[in-house]
C-alpha cells in the first residue's frame, strides 16, 4: 500500500511539474513547400521533373521563354552554343506568382555545352532565391554535370545549393537514392 501511494504521489508530481509538461508539449512541424522548376527542350528534363514531383510532391513549374530553336538538332546545338558564348538571356513567358512561399526549389536543366541553359539563367536572374535550399537536377546525353552546378551556384546568390542529380537521356537511374539522400 505504501508503494502504491508513493507511485501515485510521484505520478501527480510529474504531471504538475512544469518541466515535465513542457517536455510533453510538441510544436507541429509543417512540411516544407517545394517548387520543381525546369526547362526542357526535348522532354528529358520534364520527365525527370515529373518523376520528382510524383515521388515527393510539390508544385511543378515549366520555365518557358519567347525564344525558339530550330527543329533540326544540329542547328539547335549550334544556336545554343552561340547563345551561351554571348551570355544570352531570353525573356521568360511563364512566372511563379509568389516565390517567397517556397522553402525548397528544385531546378532542372539540360546540360548545354557544359552549362545550364539560357532559360534557366534567366529564371535565376528573375527570382531572389537567397536563403532557399536549391537542388539542381541535370539531364544530358553523356556529358555529365561538367560546369552546370558550379555555374548555377554562381548565378544563385545566397542560395543553399544541395547535392545534385544527373540523368543520362531518358534514364531516371539513381533518382530514388538521391531523393532519399536528401531526406525527401
């Protein structure tokens, strides 16, 4: 009986002690708001963006511009090479209404001549992403990342660049593992 009264007394003491009450209180954490922005010429980067959205959610945003490319691949490659050499920035025709609402921004681009596309550069210049977690995903035809991530990083002032993913053509190999590494 004495033990039972002691246990009841301890239980009441714990329930009324302020530090115990504070330890039991938890503040609900809200999930980060995610934007998946991408430019896609041939559909490969769009495929990767949609796969990311399917796996983790978030808002999908296609970066579009008033600029066009020839349908002939070799002509397109030559034009893109010249534009990159001239630091060309096309006018964007799509816009994010309120970029400030997003905590995490995935940015997708094809690798064009070892860097990100002019459209993605225009996006980075148009929006202040300072303080946001920015996660690059790059598609390519065999060139790998090259300078894409370092160029994106230098154009994204104040961003917190996270580990990137690169996908060869239409392959989504490694995407799941990459998202797990990012804890998403």
